[in-house]
C-alpha cells in the first residue's frame, strides 16, 4: 500500500502534517486488521506492507477496496494550522497459497508490480492478482 502523493502532503502541510497523516492511517488500519496473524508495517517513507495470512481469497479484494475508501474519507487535521489533509491510497496485492514461494522477495515483487499498476492507472485503486494455483 502506498499513500498517494505523500511528498505533496509533506511539502504543503509540513512534516507535522505528514506525521499526522501516517498516524491516522495507521490507527485506521489497526481497527481494520485485528487478528493476531495480521502484520502491518511501514515499508519505506509512505509505503505500508500488509501481510494477511489465512484470508478468503475471494473476499480480500472487496475488503481492500473498503480500506482504500475509508482512507480517502479520513478526517485528518494538520496540527500546525488546522487545515484539512486529504489522502488516498493505492494498493497492490498478491493473493496466494503459502506454497506460492518460500521467498518473501518473490511475493513482494508481484505485489509491488500490482501497486505500480494501480498508480499508473490513476491511483486510489486496488490491483489484486490471484495466483493460478489457487483458482482450482
């Protein structure tokens, strides 16, 4: 997951505004992913890594779209000057059985390709790939 145009938020609202945006998104994600097995981690400046084991592969894309929409609807107020900050997110996901690959790098490469596709198609969207081995 990538927060769209996050650099612009830092440029326009300062680092306090950027930090507030990250905190509010993190708080939202904590309310949406509560299982002990779920892992949410900051993965670079404005990129977040979500590892969601044992999910129903046919329900995850609609759920990620709900998360994306909830982020777009967040009420974020810049602590410095009380201006409202708007943010959207692009999400690239790979949905696969644990046997897909023993290498986390392989998983991340495919999810990252989907993330960049979401960005190139206009941002504020979810692109998911369901591995072929999980279709049968």
